[in-house]
């Protein structure tokens, strides 16, 4: 995988982040997640994350790690579909997959200026937060927009049966 519509592999992304920082002085924001059944809550979250810097990276769980986290019936959409939908959003600059259980190694390699998660996390629970903070970056937790979640959407669909 090279760079297709903002979808990049980890090696290319590292180079692009370096260029954005060194040559353009851009502030790099990063988040991660599954982003299955992309919904308006995701869009609001990503738009607010983008406001924290110049470039937004979205790291996406592979299908295997999604199954480990959410169960055998997930993801609904495969990795390629989820990344393509995210890359189509104007606020997202780069989408990158990760194949580990969490994105700690990727975050440590990229060291974003701002690491962002949504919802009920504590900063010390966020994968990669220690590395980002140790490098002088910041960790931000953005509030969820109530009423929007992939699990709720799935529950509504299942209740219609």
C-alpha cells in the first residue's frame, strides 16, 4: 500500500509527517479507532480533532484487532472500506492501518504534537499517551456527541428484525 487518496502505509506516513513538520512547521494531530459504520458522531469528533492542529492522522484498527476488541461479528465493514470512508472526509489528511492490538508503536514512531481520543478515557489510559507527553506533546480527550455510536446503530438494526 502506498498513498492512495490519503491512505498511506506507516513508512510513507513517517516521511510525510517529517516533511510537514520540518518544512512547513505544521502541527500534527493523531487519533485512532475502529471507525466501523462511520456516523455523524465520528465526523463531529474528527472535525473537532482537526481544529487542534494542521494535519490529522487517523490510525485504524485492522480487522483482526477489531474482532479481538468487539467480538467475532465485527467489524461490519472491512479495513479497506473503513479507511476509504475516512480518507474521503475533508478533515482527514492521512489514514493509516495498524495491525497490533493497539497503536502504541505507531504513535511512538510518529510522536504527534496532539494525541486525541473521544469519550470516557483518562489520559493515562490512552495508548501512546506516555510517549507523546514525554516528547512535549499533549493528550486531549474530546466529548462524545450523545446519541451517536456504532453499537447503538447495530442495536437499532438488530431490533428491527
